């Protein structure tokens, strides 16, 4: 496949850096039912949606869940990225999700505590 076609299909760049090393970069895109977004734009939209729906606490709980349950997660950035994916897919509402029962028990307890604190 020619480089031009490769670039168009996968948004790849090839060049040599100042030390004459070959470098390949690609542009990450997120494809959703509402359209295709750059990763940065998608993250911004997810955070805006989270803020509008006052669900920041769910996102924080997903980060903690990911850190605890996902052995392949090594960094905070990895945990945040996976939690963003889980949140955007509303996985915590899907009863087929393996963590559904455990996560929703904690979520219900969190909501009860939050409701009691306003009394």
C-alpha cells in the first residue's frame, strides 16, 4: 500500500527526526453513533456530559473500580482512560457487565450517604 493511501486510511505520518531516526505517528479517533471525534474532543465531550448530568462521582467510582479490579492497569492515566470508556458506554447500567452487582451496590450506598447528608 502506498504511503499516501496509508495516510488517508489510518491518518499516519512518517518522517525522520533531527537524528535521522524514522518516526511513525498516527492520529487517534473515536467513532461513536453521533460521529467521529479526535480523542481530545471526545474526552472533552464526555467530561461536559458528566458535568451536565452531575455524575462526576460515578466517574470517580469507576476509576477506583478499574484500579482495584483490572490487573493490566498500571498507571493513573490508563485507569482514567478505561474509566472514560466505561462511563461513556454507560456500562454501569448494563446488567450483563461483570462488575454490575458490586459496582451498583457501592453506587447505591454512595447515593444513600449523599441523600442523608442533605437532611
